[in-house]
């Protein structure tokens, strides 16, 4: 498949996703470790910047995400990775992106480059999957549609983010020299967590 065919999208794995919170955790952890041990602020800032940049650079530069996606009668074809057959799917979801779950294989997250492309991708995928399922013998187990927002997993993630954000805000305010900016960042994180915790399925 040529790169100019199909729907332009970015295709991520869980490793791409995890690189972002890992970067924030490394940056915050290294900064706080140096500051609490009364080390030089320059070293703390340098380590924080490195922690913030290295994981995403390794994930996104080492494993490029841009692909052209084409929906076929049997699955999805990608310009820069192997195809995925509908028969291999155990579940799928469309909360923020097209999530494709395959037993024993990395979960793929397909995000179209713009709203019209997203609508086209989801429409073609759902129509092709439904048509494929109708062609299967009776009793064939269909791939389940799942949702993140409003689910137990989504609420658990929201609870963890709320707790971490609140703890970070309290720690920032209880420093020898309280940091309102760090407290604000922690507070914003807690608000995001609350949105996940009490969010409902769209």
C-alpha cells in the first residue's frame, strides 16, 4: 500500500502511551530527589528535562507512528506495519481513538489526523466489522466493544491521578519555601483525575 492511499493516521501501542506518564514521573522524581537532598537547582532542572524528554523520544522516534490505514473486508491494512484481521480481535473501542485488542499481541491505538478522517475511519471500520461478523458461522464469538470513560478501569485511573495530584499539591505547599506553581500543577492533575473518576460514557 502506497503512503498516499488510505486514511492518514498515527498508530500507537501501549508503550507509546506509557512513555508520557513515565516521562513526567521521571522528571518529577528526579527533581524532587535533588531538591529534597538540597542539591543544586541546576542539576535538578537538568535531570528533570532529561527525564521529560528521553522516554517519548525513544518511543516515538525509535518506533514511528505515522501510517496510512485502509479498511478491507477482512480487517485493516497499514502502510508501515503488518495487517490486522478482524478474526484476531478480541475487543475494540472508539473512545478517543480506535483501540484494537488482540490476545497475546500489543494493543494498537489508531488515531486519525483530523476529525473528518476519524469519522471516516470509525464509520468504515464499524461497517466492515459488522459485515464480516454477519458472514461468520453461527456461534462464532464476536469481538466485544468496550468503553474506557465510565468504566471501572477509567474510574480507577481517575482515582490514582486524583490522589497523586492532590499529594503533589500538598507537598508543594508544605515545602520550606512553598511553591504555588507546583501546587497549581498538582491541582490541575487532581481535577483531571476527578473528571475521569466521575466521567460518564459519551
